[in-house]
């Protein structure tokens, strides 16, 4: 991902047509939104797995 972001930065600095900026702007927004959504899902799953282990591991 780091390579892609650096490459995108160089490409955006070259002065392309407006459509190039629109498409890449949409791709950036989608990428960030997906990252946040997956991060939230992972965080909830991680916290939920600890609660389940805590309940089942106390001997009843």
C-alpha cells in the first residue's frame, strides 16, 4: 500500500486531465472507507472474542 500511495502522489503531481483526479479521488475515498469498515469489524470481533473466552473460561 505504501508503494501505491507514493506512486499516486507522483502521478497526481504530473498534471493530468480532470477525469484522472476524479477517478483517483473516488478510489482513495473507497479505499479509506473500506479500511475503516474492516477495522471496525475486526476491532469488534477481537473484543467480542475476549468476552466469550472470559465467560466460558471461568468454570461455570
